[in-house]
C-alpha cells in the first residue's frame, strides 16, 4: 500500500501527523509548569537548584533527540525510496544508540555532576542550592534509560507516519509524572515530603510508565517498519547516515543548554535573574513545544517526498507548516504581553523579582514570531539531510549572538537590558536562515519533478 505521506492532501496530512505530537508537547509544557510551580513553593532556592540542572537535562535530551532526528530522517527517506529492509535495519540501530547514551548519562551523574554544579555555586555560601541540585541531577540522569528508549520508539513510529501512538504513550507518561510531582514534592496523601528529590522521582516514575506503554505498542501492534534483532549486525553506513543528520542536530540542540549554563553563570549574582530565567524557559514551552511538535509532523513528510522526488508535496508541506507555526507563535507572544504579571504571581514572585520577571517575559517573547520560520526551516534542513545548515544557524543564534549580546548589555546597561539579546539574535538568525533556504531551493528542490499534486493544502 502507498504510504499516506505520498498521497494524502498536504493540509490534512500535516494536521493528521502534527496534531498528536503537538498534543504531546502541550502535555509536556503543562507538566513543566506544574512541576516548577510546586518546586517554587518549596523555596526560591529550590527552583534555582532545578534551573542549574536544567542545562544538564537539555544536554541529555539533545543527544537523544539528535540521534532520534537522524534516525527518523533516514527511515522516512528510505521508505520514500522503497528500501524497506534498510529502513528496518536503521530502526534496530536506534536501540543500540539509546543504550549507549544511557550509559554515558549515568557515568556523568556519578562522576561529573558534582564538579559541574560547583562551577555555579562555588564551595561556600550556596550549599543548600548545591545539595538540592546534585540530588536532582543524579536521579534524573541515572534513571534516564526509560525516556531514551521511549524517544527511540517515538521517532521510529513518527518516521513511518504514525504520530498517534507516540502521543498516547507520551501523554500517559507525562500525566503520571504530573500527578506524582505534587505528591512527592509536597508530601501530599501521606507520602514523604521529598522536595526537589520528589520532582526527580516523579519524573522517573512517569518515564517508566510511558516506556512500558511504548514497548507494548511496538511489540503488539503492526507498523510500517518492523524492528527485529534477528541476524542483527552493526552497519557502518547506517551509523554514518544517522550521524550525518544526528551530530549537527545534537550540537544544534546542545547550544541551548550551553547558553543557559553560561547565562546562569553571569546572572547568578544578580538577584533573582536565574530564577526568572528558569520561569521563562518553563512557561515558554507553551508556545515553543507545540511548534516543535508541528515540526516533528512535518519533518517525515518533507523527508519522504524528497526521497520520492515530489517537489509539489515537499514545498506545500514546508509552506503550510510555516503558516501554522506563525499562528501559534503570534498567540503565544500575545499571551506573554497580556498576562506576564499572572505568570510571575503563579511562581509566588514579589517585589523586584516580580517587576524584572514581567519585563523579561515581554521582551524575550518578541523573538518567537521570527522563530517560527527558523524552526520549520531547520526541520526542512534535517529532513533533506542538511543538518550542517541547522547547526550553523543554531550556533550563531545562541552562542554567536545571544550570549555576547547578553554580556555586553549586562555590563553596560544593567540586568534589565539582558533580555533584549533574544529578539536581536532571532532577527539575525532569520536572515541567515532565509539565505540557506534560498540556496537549497535553487540547488535541490526546484529541479525535482513536480510529482503528484499537493491538493487540499489548508
């Protein structure tokens, strides 16, 4: 049977494939808020501790997501080329990568977490923050095996056009996580009051639940790609093809936690700036994660139709995804401008923390609308195996513009000016992305055959 990514009208197909990951991402965003609100109820230091660990978690996710994107890109292109056995061999390699990554995360937690956190807290004066951060870091890193395998299964299924089942096990995992977080953090329903450690244990419990459901779906349901280790052997060409897209994606994803770590360092002694940064990155997921979910649905469509040499469907998927992303980002920006005070009150902010937080949320959110074009274009680069373009954009945007601009603004104009670095950097990224998009269209996309018409775009 013809895969739906090659025949279904683009508008309907994008909605069909993007809605489930967008729902999953919305659930993750809701969990981020629930979890951080209860951590903030423990103390401002508690949320600061979790914020210091946040870049470590993002590095962990960067590695997992990067390999997953490389895996999904390869599987979708092989399916478009009708190379079924190669697609299935690639899927099996994804599980090997997941196991290797978990070992690396566990080793980091045991041997490197302490010196990493000391970079921010020093050896004196912030022992409470350090102790909470170290415990939380070790829990989430050592227990990360379940989320790594779940992410692998998610990417395999999404690459085949199946986005419903990943939504299902993601929502189950996030739902249990969200339910357990207040119980273990605050000690509700007779449970011990574990504080920050409770947030870590709740995350692992939720991840195990999602993992169990994902494994059941993978083993008991029929899928367009069958995962089997019978006669399995590592193949250098598959590893290479995954890493060609995966490594640039990993580095691209890792620029964000590197940026946050650097900002944590330069802002640590400026009142509640680190606290506010933590609030922003959790609340902003309400706008950014749905766009990432949209991108997850669009990426295999673009990859499949590039492999199938269908220009009309590839271009229609790209343009339709950009339009939908713009709508989401406009709504998100409007909410951040209308309700920043409500958001800061949600985190029990008062006084200077409240005033700075309201200003920061409004200022940073200005980068979202141009960010919609950048995010979807990065997805197209990955789908077409041009991960290096995505990498260049991310490094320049995060480390080449935001970080130096933030430092310069802080030194010359004070902490209130730091937040303008985000929209200024996004404008630069927009220009660079447009140049790369033009190059790819000129050299690769415009020369493809038109293929089947992409009817019903919207």
